[in-house]
C-alpha cells in the first residue's frame, strides 16, 4: 500500500465518527464476518471495519445504500448508484459516495440534524428504491440487530481500502451540516411521481385513427412523436422492471415490460424503424437486452411484438385519451345509477372475472358510485380504507389489489387519472365500460331500480357471493309476498345454477330465505337483524378505530419525512448493547454520572498520559449520554481549556 493511498484512507476514516450511530465498530474476520466489536477510535483499523447504523433505541440518522456488483457487474453498480444519488440530491439530500476495490459502492446520506428514524419509517422508500435499482442491497438498512456499513477508508476484504469518491471537504461538510429537513418525504414523492402511468395528451389522435402497419416506415400516427412515460423509459434505458401486476396478480415479466414499451411507443407516434434505431444505437440498452434470449433472430421477435402493440393501441388506447373523459359519469343520481348498472353488467360479462373476484368487484363499484355521489366531483380520490367500509367491510388489501387489477382490464369502468402521493389517494374517473369495442348497454329498467348506496356491512359475515341472489329475491318476491322457482334465478341474476344454489344455502343459514320443493321465498328477517345478531356494528367500529390509528401513524410518518415533527416510538425497538465489556462500561458511566469529572489539578502529568485520548473519551461520553454531535474539530483542546 503506497503512502498517498494510505494517507487518503486515513483521511476518509475521519468520517466514521460523524456517521456512526454508536461509538463502536465491528471488525471483519475471515470465515466469521463482522463480529469482533470494539470502541470506535480515530485510528484507521487494520481489518475491514463497519460502523453501526442504528443506536440503542433502534433509530438512525443515516440512510446507507449498499450497491453490490455480484451478479450484475461494476457498470450496473455505477448506473444505480449515480441514479440514487441524483434522486437524493433532487430531494435536497447530501450524499457521500465511496467505492470498494471490487467495484461495490455506498451512497451514504446523513439525514437532517435533530430527526431520527426507525426501520419502519424508511422501509417504504428503501423497498421502492430496491425495486428500481437491481444492485441495491437494503439488508443493512432493515436489519435492526446487526445493521452496519463499512465506512469510507476502511480496509476491504479483497485488499486495499474503500476509496472516497466525494471530495473530502464536501464529504465532511455533508456529514456535519447534513441534509435538509424533509429529504425522505421529497424522495418518497419523487419515487411515486416517477412511477405515474401515462396520461392523455392533447396531441393524441382520435379513436378512429389507425396506428399503422407493423412494417410501415411512416409514423404510426399523425403529429409529433412524444416521449415515453418515465416508468416505460426506465425499462427501455436501464432494464428496470416496472412495479406492475398482470390480471392474475403476478409481477410483470420482461416480456410484459417490453410489450408495454412498444405499446406506449405506438400510441405516441413512433414507428418500427424508430424503435429499431433506438435499440441498434444503444439508446435503449435495457430494451435491447430484453431480446438477447432470441439471439440473431431478435429482430423477428421485435416485429412480432410490434404487431401486438399496434393491435393493443388500436383497441385499447382510446381509454387513455382525452376523449374518454367526455364520458365520465358523475353528473347526478341518474348518471351514477346508469354507470353503476353498466359496470355491474360489464362485470358479469367480463370473462376475466369469475368466482369471488366477481362479487368483490360488484361491491367495489357500488362503493365508488357512493363516493362520487357524496363528493359530487367529476373524479374520485377515496383511500382504500374508506372504500373498504363502503364496500361492506372488504379487507383493505383486497380493495387495493382489486383496483390495481381492474383499472388495467380492457374496457374497465374506471380510469386512473392521477396516482396518489403522500396522504392523497389514487384518483379515478368513472367511464363507460366496453366489451369488444362496444359500449356496455344500460337497461332502463335496471337503471331505475339501481340504488347508489354503501354495501350493507352484514355481508361481511354472510358473504358477498349471496348478495345478488338476495337482492333479486327482495325485488321479485318481497318478504311475505310470494315465492319464486330456484330454476328461474340463474337467468334473473346472471349466475350459474350451482352458484345460485350455493347462495341460497348460505342465505338459509342466516334465516334470510325459506325453501321448499321447487320454491324459495324471502323471510321477514332483515340484514339489520343479521348485523345485530352477529355483532357487525362492533366489527365495523373496530375497523374504523383501526383505520383512525393507521391514519394517525401514516400522517405522523409523513410529518417526520417532511421534517415537520419528531415522532416518538412507544415500542422501543431492541438493539444489542455495545458488545465490549458491557458491565464494566455501564459501571463506568454510572460512576461518572454520580461523581462528576475529576478536578483539573488532579489530571495526571506523567509522560504516558494521553491527553488526546482523554479528550476523545469526553467527547464520546457527551455523544453517548446526551446525543451530542461533533460539528468542528479545530477548537482548542478540551484539556487545555480545563487547565
């Protein structure tokens, strides 16, 4: 190791005390890992050394991002680390970047002074970053017990030292002055904004404009070629899979991601020659890599995908255009009843929905219509918790997953017009549903009897699968007013015979229907009676109370992210104590706190006395006990001031 390199490593190690959450360091041993712990000092260790990320309370003031080249290579690490640093700096954060001898990088972000975070506060941001940056390893930041990160200047396992890429003066300034308050909140908003789906553009062609032939060398549509949305561009350039799920609820594959890029390209006026040019020139390396599996026949596979993209664009693209918003149905009770009737008919006709999914969807449409009625706005932005109550106490996660799937289905009755950020929910427009390119008709008789109201919470215990049969019975033979043949119910409900009989059995279990040979009728028992007998009101109250607690916690988290408030952790997260002689150390601290510092005239003067170490011990004590932080190291020595 040359003297200049060692000198640079020693200078970089000065950052370790400024970044460490505790005054300890873990040293690495072959075959053992980082477990040899000792006090953190100024001297550069001779073995790889990692500083703790979390203090004894389980809190941190450091966002430590670890980019690992294993399986990806150094070039991908550089791209990911640069992208992360750019996002953080755009969020007014300060970054310190270093690199190991084998190509791994750390992006260290000292968070705002006076604010510390628990794991749960940072996990949403970390998981979103990990989804976008394939080389990012978030384990150090989510491992409360042993979370640590090798500091700049530390020796590397492969030899050499971690090289500080940020100029030393800038790094020290970043570690002392730290990031601006609210960095985490702005970073979270930035990540959410970058995943927004494409919205309609005024220059998008009308619905009856064909998008071109797959081998045509002209533009697919008239007008200017527009940029891809950020989420599609992220895959085309970097190969980052979007955080999307298909109609089966499974994460997107590379095939679905590249098909999405081509569909967006077709809608925005690009032709096949333009796409080929971007792949051949290296402008879209991520997209080109998605076709590597086809070898020399990759262009043939691209042409086949382009044909599919054009078919989709001709059939489904009108949903994303401004013309679709002309048919938003929020104009009064009649319009909402009509939309609800169309949406229910679409649900029964849609071949992609069956079983329990169909009944969940029907309840969700009713909740959305009720939300539109209450607000009177042209769009709806109610959170999943509110919708879960209005949909008959559906599970919160069921509401979220159902909306994600339904808004992607061809001809869906809802259109996502704005992705929610922070406390704001996703915003939807209620549009005319379509089947096979035709508007789903609305039967005037069905519209007249459709009610825009929340789903009764009693269905949470009965089961939504029986709701449609119950409503038909309530209509054709009200309580105590005749009966109907069970064989007539499949046609009246749009359900199969087996589904009808299963629903009747369930309704009979709650004494809502009576059955005989060839007949069935409603009893005088109501849904309110069922709710009272099964403590549904208590169930609903408990759900509302849980929702209120979750909202308080979410808003508190947002306030912390924004730097507006410091949130206490009532449940202290346990972190192991410093592992070196803990009993002696605690006894020492207790003795010092009891007696105070020694008089100045009793300070030793013998030659072996280390004044610098005594000064460092005093500083360590202030940091450990009072939470102090070193801001300036050029002040007169502490002992000189005492003398």
